[in-house]
């Protein structure tokens, strides 16, 4: 795939159904979870209803969305800047390892570099997802500094 053929853009409400399908597939693939469709739809729509929650981006090839990601925001008092958190990354299986995630990441990084109020980009990755970790390392990110601990409500 030629990089010129791939278009990355901010997602619109017209993309919600595709984003929902991607998230359903990702949850099943990565964690064996079957997400509640209605809850997921409300969660995705909430981002479009309240832009302060985050923003979705999509990678489009020949008018087909082949990948997406969302950024959310963390305030860093240490840096007095916003940190972008990359979440909800999904690339269709046939398009993996072909530069789709790289294009999405580079798009978000360009936005971050152009905005003095942004201090950096972070993401979390499952400790067993070695392919993703390798991809992130190749893009110049590192996972050496922090470990993520969590408490998550179960429904």
C-alpha cells in the first residue's frame, strides 16, 4: 500500500457505525469480551457530543475505513500541558503491518507537535501484545518509564 493512497482524517458522526464495529471486534480479539452494543454506541456518541472527552481519527483507503483510534486528554500539572492518550486502536486484519497505524500515529503526533499546549502522547498496551509493543517502539515510543495499574468497574 502506498502511503499517498491512505488518508487520515478526523472522524465524523457518519463514521460511528464503523468505529462501533471496530471496537466490538477489538474487544473480542484482544480480551475475549463481548461488549454491550448499546453501551458502546452511547460511549462512542458521547465523544462526538462532548469533544472535551476526546476525538476519533480514521484511516481511509479507497473510501473504506481500514483503521481508527481515539485520543483522550490528561492534564499534566508537572508539564502544565495536556497529554494525548491514544486509545481504541483498531486496524482491519488485512491491513495490519502495512503502515495504517503508523499513518494514524504520525497524524496525531503532527497535531501534538503543532500545539504548544500539548506535552506529549501516551498509550497503554496489553503486556502480552508483543506485536503492538514492537510497532510502538519502532515509532520512537518507549514503555520503560511507567507501568499502568488500574481498577475497573465490572458491569
